[in-house]
C-alpha cells in the first residue's frame, strides 16, 4: 500500500500558489484494508475514503479496462498502477504526484507544461467527460495572469467535442457548479472568452453568448458591444465584492439587450423587463438556487432606475426599495448597489468613475427603513397601518432628497 499526494496540491505548490485542498491516491490497497485502518468510505461509483483524522480524501487508484466482449469499465483494484491512474486525469498539470518523501512523479510532462504555461490534455480519456471543456476554460481564467495558454492539440480536441455535440450531454447542475467555481476567481472573464472562442459558450450559456455583436449607443458605451460590456461589468463587480451572487447578477444584468428588435438598435428600450424574464428562464434551466434568481432578476429589472436616482420621485424610490424586497432583506440593497456600480464602471475608460448615487441610495434606505409602527399612530392596524407607513416613508424620502440636493448643489 502506497499513498501519493496528487492533483491540485502538487500543481499549486510548483506554481508557488496557496494550496486550496489536498487529495491522495492509494495504490495497492483494497476497500477492506482502508476500512480496517479507520477510513470512512464515501461515494458509490468509486472507492473514495475520508481520513479518520484530517478528513482529506483518499481514492483508490483506478483505470479503464477493456475487453473484446465488454465496453470499457472503470475499476479500482490493488493491481492498478499510479501511472494508469494519472493517465485518466484531465490535464498534465493535474497528472503529477508526490510520494511521502516529497519526490515528484511526472509521467506525462506536467512540470514542463507548468514551466511553459501550457494547458494540455493527458490522453483521449479527456473526451469521456465534456465538463472538462469548462474546466479548461476555468483554468485559463484562474491562471490568466501567469500567461497560461491552451495547447493546440487540446484546442483541436475541444473544437471536435463541441462540433459533435458533446457539451449538449452536460446536465444543468454540473454547468451551474462550474459557473459558480469560476465566479469565485478574481478574474473570471477569460472563462467566457475561451468558451466563446471554441464555440462552446453558445452550447452551455446561450443567453450570455447572444450578447456579442449587439451594439449600444457609443455615447454611453464607448466599448459599444454588449458582450464586451458584460465582461467589463463582471470584472468591476469582482473588484467590489467576492460574493458569487453579486457577480452572477452583474453577469446577467443586461441579458434583455440580446432580444432588442433590430429596428430600434442601438437603443435598448424595455430591455430591463425582457432581461428579468430571461434571467428567470436561465436560472430555471440551470437549476440555480432561488436566491441567485431573485437577486439577478431584481438587478436586471431595476438597474436603470438606479442610474437615474437623482431624477426619481419619492413614490418611485419607495417602489424600487419594495421591488428589491429590501425592507425584509436589507442585504439586497447593498448587493443591488454593487451591481449597478459595476454596470456604471464596466465601460471603456470608466473603471474608476465615481458612483455617488450608490452611497446616497444606501444612506436614504437606512433612514427610510427606520420608519415603522413607532412613527405612525399606534392605534392603527392591518391595512390602515400599512398605508400610514407608506405615506410616512414617502415623506421621509422627500425630506432626505431635499438634503441630498442641497449637498450636491451647495
């Protein structure tokens, strides 16, 4: 029985990057031996075990065995070698191992590919899981600042997989999980650029892909193209917040522009409502959590109001707060402001542009939110109490707007 550290921990150590998690492969052992040592088995398809103290994952070495009469079967038994196990991994930079003395086992040139900043598939086993196409794009995003590129033979294989419809086999939950992972990266934009370059974005996220080639007024959007603006907005959102929920809302805030009638381009009148509907359909298709759909839909529906903050009447501002469900869920207001600020700054030459209406809306909301039962007649109840609170909130909004206006002009 031999234990090797494998995968991301080895890769990131060689790149002098923080190690996020450690995984191990066990060669020459049976499930019974692992259980006898106190490991806890998880998963049904392959023998994977959790260490009794650290909780880290230890998987038995596995490979694909074929015969003349049977299709390939993935097996794990004591005869499987480390090299056989590594051959079935996605990229050479993930197909390295370390023994218990720290010695590197690198049968497929992963270290050289790391040094040359190359992402290259290990073998034709890459084709067995189309999710690896999304993983390739995610690694390119993660290591973009290091100058990583895709090996030509890997790009050719990916293009074949896309053209043959392999990505259409991905279940929505797996696409969503990969999207969440890339939204955790500091700079997720290259993920979408790579998928689009390979023709894969239209297969897995057609709502996003449809934004490229759609023009916007150059007066407001010097970058013109909606797809370019979307990735600039996402980049700005990543500077403002680490929350994947905020970043997803920024990514999807302008989906309605892809459905603007040709006759009114480059104007996009009514794209907010159309966009909110597309967000809902997209989230249902991907089986995204309800919170992501809710916040992304709100941002798509109301972001233009935020940009016109100083023109809005008290009634409209109160409707905005209610539309965001901010009185019940105050965090929605901050998330909304971040997305709108990202939309404002996600334009050519505007990355550092101030966005005072964001701070002013948060300030306004804090004071309006304080208006409740104590600020109206204690004798009221039910609908009469609700109407009285509404009127009191509108008055408070009007008062604060006067203060804000005086500050801006004085």
